[in-house]
């Protein structure tokens, strides 16, 4: 079952004017020059996990694996479930750092949009 507050957060965010989003991103990058702005949303969520926040400023040196662990803790994912991070329909590799992913997949507005997918891993 979808929670309207969590579902389509990215689509609703993108309804803002492009210039406004670009300005917002530039201000964030200027203020936090050692971080990248990401926006996350649950894409496949069989157990209805809820994100308390969709916007994050992640240190550039963090690996995707570390970001995945942060999100796993925030969502309180059960041990029998796996989560995967997708960006532009590409599965993100845990060993990549967020800066390289940002450089490769950032949107025209400057934000990196990441989808979280949950799967039951063990039965």
C-alpha cells in the first residue's frame, strides 16, 4: 500500500520550477562544498517502510555501501530483507563513491535522485 507522503516525492519535487531547484542546489553546494545533494524515495516497498527525510547532503568521500547502510538504519530494515539503490535505472555499486555517482548521474537541476528498492532476501 502506498503512503501518499512518501510515494512520488521525487515527482512532486520536480514540479517546482527548474530555475528554483537549480538555485536551491547551487546554494547547498556553496554552503556544503564537501557534500553532494541527494533526494531519495522508496520505489519498491513491500513492508511500507517510511522515510522521515527525503533530502540528504552526503559527504563526497562516502561509498554507496556506506550510504546504503545509513538508509538501512534510518528505515530500520529487517535483517531478512535486502535494499538496493537505483539511479537512472542503474543499480549502484557499493564500492563506488558518491562523488563519482553524482558526477555520472546528477540531474540537470544538480540533485542526484536515488530510488531505494526493498526485496525479501530469505524466503
